[in-house]
C-alpha cells in the first residue's frame, strides 16, 4: 500500500485544491482525503494545533482516452476518443533512450495502461487519469518500470478479472505473467510460463 502526500499548488483557491499527483500513485485506485490544520482555543490562547480530516473519496477513472505507442522514441499518445484530439504525449521507459513501446493494454477498470517495452526489457505503467508514467519502485532513483531481465516484451493482454498481465516475448518461447492486483503482496512481480514449440 502506497501512502502519499501532496501539498496544494499556488493555483488552488478557496473552493478548489490542485495538487501534483505523486509519481507512484494511480489516481483511479487512490483513496483521497483532505487534511486541514486548525488552531483551537485553549485557556492560554489559540495555541493547540489540530488536524481535521475529510471523508475519503475516490476519483472515477476516465475512459475517454485511446493509447497509442509511438515507436522507438519512448512516447505513448493519449488521444481523446470523443474529439479525436491529442491530449498528451506520455514518456515511458523511465527515461531510457528508445525503449520501444510496442502496445498499450488497458485494465478493465480503466485505471492503468500497461506498455511492453521491446528494447528496455520491461513494462511501463501509465496512470490513465493523470496521463503520466507510474513509478513502480519509489525506493530507487528516477521513474521505474516493471523490469523483466533479458526479455523482449512484445504483445500483452490483461485477464478479465484484472489479476494478471500476460506478456509475450518477441524472441524467447516464454510468456511473462505479472501480478497486477494492487492489494496483492506480489503486485507487479513477474513469473514466467515456458512455451513448448513443435
């Protein structure tokens, strides 16, 4: 479970709070609450600081975007499916040069897009609400994607229950199985299924 904190941006107002989404957070899966500091009056004055916490709420994932990898340069286009306009160019591959995004596959709850990286041996995760690459390992510097050592990820599919992502390899007779259940202790861990060729 990831706990993040976001400070209000200067563009916030008395009725609207704006924040930068922490890089490891998927907005559509987040429980959000607002913490407001207050000073209470005591017998010695306004000297007791307390925090008031709002009810938790969830933001619905936005299903209006179509995601299209743009080849070797490490970009994925987010296209508004209602207007046909380009909404964003999302950098994937954790800043690696030419990671080769090959495909983009959405979870059925529309919170994440998984992007196999042909030349970077891994899979990037895109937050489909904030339209940015999710850092899957905040313990390491930079934005990290799901690492699959020695792999050449090609096509991918998510199972109907959003439990696992299956990724084929362009060169090896293997299918990589990635746990995509956010509540799982194995979240984003990778297993393999060997394929027997005739």
